[in-house]
C-alpha cells in the first residue's frame, strides 16, 4: 500500500467504492473480525516478550503481551543465566517438552528447567497473538503487521460483507470466486513469511 496505515479504521475509506451504502459501524466490525481471523489463520502476528524475571524454584510465569490481544500459543522459550544477562546474550532455547502453555496466559516450566536461583530478565518467550474480541483503541496490532497484511485483512472483510444477504453491496459470487481465494493465498504467503523470518529476537541479541 502506498500510504502508511496507522490504525485498522484507516482501511474503511479504501473499501467504500466496492461497498455501496455500507455504514461505518458494519464495515469496522467486519474489519475487526477479519483482522482476528487473519491473525489466527496465519499466525503471523508474533511478539517476543522480553524480559521476564526468573524466580527461584518457581515454575509458573504470567505472560503479558504489549497489545490488546490474547495469546494463541507459545512458539519459543529462551532461558538466560546471569552471565547471559550480563553479556546481553540470548541464552538457551528450550525444547518444547520443557514447558507448557496454559491459556489464557500461563507458562509452566518443567522440573528440569525450574530456576534454582532468581535471574532478573532471565526468560524470553515468543508468542502468537490474536486481537481480542473486545478490542478497543489503537493498541491492537503493530503498524508493521497492519501495513504488511492490510490487503489480506480487506479481502477477508470483503468476503464476509459480500456474503451478507439483501444488501446493496451483496455479491456472493464475487465473495466466493475472488475475495476468498485472494484471502487464502494471502494466508499462505503470510505463513511463508513467518517461516522465512526464522526466530524473532529483540534488537541487540546475538544468534
């Protein structure tokens, strides 16, 4: 897209030509639904939660995203020693068998990796995020995610809107033949983007 999108509602004006007679409330609702669906289908909206303090002999840790989102799943966990923290190192990536995610926001460390001593900033966790149904304001998704995948979100919104019966903008044939395939292709591309990006790491970390 040529202009930077600052928030989801900025997409409204880009869609009006194809949706004659639509009201802003309906359009905004479908865009929010589309954003949630795309984030869930593609798992492309991710955040690395850095850093979480390790507490001696504590297995359970609360994960708190920066965004108005729920955590869909945990993808990576890194445990850092005091030396790692001092030297600004990534630490040791943990095997999936060594931790468990319990929704909505609890990470449980296996006995093998429960810390014997406290380490400030000792835990780093990458999570997949999906906007909350009750999302409010502009702190929903990152500008990078929104601008990278605005077209995909719009395609999903077009699809659901044009399937609505007996509206001036209704067009089930176009929804099924054009917008749904375009959306599914965008999901596939986004999943590829995630794979190509490798592990998400904060700036300044060494691989």
